[in-house]
C-alpha cells in the first residue's frame, strides 16, 4: 500500500511539472522550458543569470525556447529597452520607477507575451496574447489578446486580432495604420488603415482624415465589425454593422446602418467629389448633402433606404422605401412613395411601383414580383402593361389608372394613358407617372354556348313515344312481327304442358 501511494505521489508531481510547459507552448508548437526569475526588493533579479536569461548593466535578455515567470517583487525596468524578450513572458509585475521616456520592454519578432502586468511602455514586434498594459503599447507585430488602458499604436503592417482596449483615465485612444480584425474597443479609434472582421467598437471611430488626399482616404477601409457609436467617414465603408450616427464625406459602398446617417459634402481642401453612397442598407434617416449649396458635393447612387431621406444634392440610384424629400435633383432610383418636392428640388427620372386590383384578369410578361413604371420629365414614351383574361373571362372595355391608391387622383384616358381592349395593352405616358400607380380592372364573364344534342347510342331500343311514332308511320311492322314470333314461341311449351296434365289425369 505504501508503494502505491508513493507511485501516485510521483505521478502527480510529474503532471504538475509538465502542465506549465504545455500551457506556454510557443507559436511553433514547441514546448519551452519553464524558468522562474526571482526579483529582489530593490526591483532587480536576485541573480545575474540563469537558464535562458542574463541580467547585465540593468538590461535583461530573455532567450527563445524558455517561458519566464517573475516572482518575488515587482521588476523595476526604468529606462529605455531594459527588457529584450525573445522567449515567452508568462507572469510578473513590471514597473517604471523613474517614469523615464521610451519603451522599457522590447518584445522581439519571435517573442511572446502571454501574461503579466506592465506599468511601463511596451514596444511589440512579436506577439501579445495576454497580460495587462497600464501604459502605452506600440505594436509592430500582432496583438491577439490582453487588456490595454493607455494609448495603443498599431503600425502599418501590424495586426490587432483580439484584446480589450479600455479608458484608463488618460483620454487614451487607438491609432491604427495597420489592420484591426477583432477586439473590443471602449476608447476612440482613429484609423488610416483597415478595419475588418468581428471587432466591437463602443466609442467614436474616425475612418480617414479630412487632411488626407483622395487616394489616401480611399485606402482607409472599413469592411467589417460592429460600431455602436458615432462614425466620421472620410474613407471607404464597404461593410459592417453601424448602430450609431454616421457622418460621411467619403464613400459608403456597403454595410448595415440601423440608426441614422448623413452624406456630407467636402470643401475644396479635402477629398475630391464629396460623399457618396453606392450601397448598404439604411434603416434610419439619411441626409445627402447640405442645406448650404456651397457645401454640396454628395450623391446617392445605390443602397436600400427604409427610413426618411432628405436630399440636397443628387440621387442617381437606390431603393427608397420611406419618405424622400428632394431639395436637389433626382436622376434615378426606385421610390415606393411619391417624392416630396422641396424648394429647388427637381425630378428628371425615376421608377415607381405599379399596384393592381384585378378581377378575372392578370398582368402578363412583367417578369418581376413588383411591376414598375418609369417616370421621365416631359417624356412622351409610354410604359406598357398588358392585361390577359383569365379562363372564363374576356377583356374589359375600359380600365382605371390612378396615382397612389384606389382613392388617388385618376389619370385621364387618352391623355395620360391609352387602353386597347383588343390586346389588353395599357400604355401610361412616362411624363404622367408622378408617383406609384394603381391599376384597377375587371374581366367580363364569357357567355357559354348552348350544349349540342347527344346522338342516340347505336342498337339502343326506341322509347315508347318513339315506338308510337314509328307505328304511325308504318315503320313498326317488322318489330311487331318479331315480337309475335317471340310470344308464339313462348306459348307453345305452355300448351304442351297443359295437354300432358290432362292425359295423366284420364289414366288415373
């Protein structure tokens, strides 16, 4: 029994010894050697060297292949580049006693920070997977985790894929020139690089800069993430979910916008061409352009708009399901409701839906779930809608075409539209389509022809009335003779039977 307990104790000790090496495996999957560095009360290592590390003249060098945990007291790394890490830092407290300038921890290209508390600046060329950072971090490599509550700079070519970025009371922010693919950002983000993936942004975000030239701003791209507060866009938004207000002087080509947005213009010192919406889904109100005509350089060329839209500049395309107030120019787009014309507003071309109330009739050849009609200012061409009669009906002699609904203004037959009751074609002039159309018509029930008399089946017996008629005309002789023959044949056996009974009676 004692031997069994001893063996169990040895196995438990071995498992505990191996567990840290598995937890702290490096990026290549190799298992580093766990090393503990004891720090004295003076903030320096008790020894000057050990497995995988040396401490000389205030600088600590950590080698690759080792996982380092610092115990005892906090490590005072006052000064610039006092820790050079090529291994893995898994735990420890690091302070900057002198509050000197510069990055006191230099995480090299192969280095990994998995844990620890850093109360001094960190310069990262390797990977940060965890830890708490109470002073600035300058990332040239990859941030894949950790908590940051001071300024973070993500350099060109660098990546942030995860992590939590908090406000540490220093009015801090994240400055991105590289790529942000994930993480939770509770501080403002200024980006001149790329935001993609699944990041969550709970504070103000500025994409691009008013001082950049147009080519630079176009390369500042947001294609993913969830944005819960205000966005200022000078670059390109191609995707993402936006729950806050949007002020865009750049390009919106995609994304889902659930609250509100505006497309602002730019003055001559900023990006050329002004703000543009060419895609995306907008559930809230949108303002395109500005009430001051000197600031108008905005356009809507696409997208789906469920909320109200106020246009001061130009609408060339898009689907508009809510009210649209136009103080600029409408040159295209689909509008589910009549356009509200404001001061200075003009409409040259657009498309409206056609709704129909039909009885015994159908609209043929539309090829779409929702038939449409095109409006063209002063257009003499016509939209053609073709009615077909359902089975049992014919085309009516007239139809009714109104604007909006069954109670809307009725268009004038022969002036605004024509109807051909032979072909079923309703031709509505494009210049008369000032809003959605309502077409009402009823088919005429067809009169069924009288049924043809059914001829008698060959070989069938004539009825009694037919027999009387035949007898009256002399055509019944042969049938009468045949019947007599049948009766005579049937009577002969009966007479023979009676004669036989009489003979048997006389014999008795």
